[in-house]
């Protein structure tokens, strides 16, 4: 899955707007049939629709989605900050220092064993 915002399978043609129209009872006959077909084919879609139907009003649903999105963005921001803190700064210099130390160790070994046959 290349699009991380789309959690449905690639074969699922159901999107947020179709789902909301179906839940509000404003979907056309073909759209409602498509949603019901998706529900029959996918347990995930079926569970999602059943869960969303438990909300008493669309306003509560919209508020809840907004809260989830806000909390998700906060958590992602915290994770990103933690990753940036852990990142090794000046990685090129670290690699250069390690290679230099290894070369000096090899040269030291050669010099020590070269002087004592």
C-alpha cells in the first residue's frame, strides 16, 4: 500500500464521503448498494459501518474524527522529534573517524609484527 492515508485495500472503492453519505441516508441507490456490497465482502468495512452507526448524530461523528486526527498528528509529531533527537549528527565524520582508527590499528599491527620476526 503506497498511500498511508488509505487504510482500505486497493480493491475497495469505498471512500470517506461515500461512507458518510450512506450513514446519513443520503446515498443514492447505486451508492448504497455499493457500500452494502463492500460490507458483505469485507469484515473490516462491515465493522467500520456498524461502529459508525452507533454515533447518535453526524456532528458527534465529525467531532470525534477531528479529535482522532488531532491526537494522531500530535503523536506523529512527538515520534518525529524523538527520531530527530536520536539521529547521529555529522555521520560522515563518525564514519571517517572509524575508518581512520581501523587503518591506524592495522598499521600498528604491521609495524609491531614487522619489527619482531
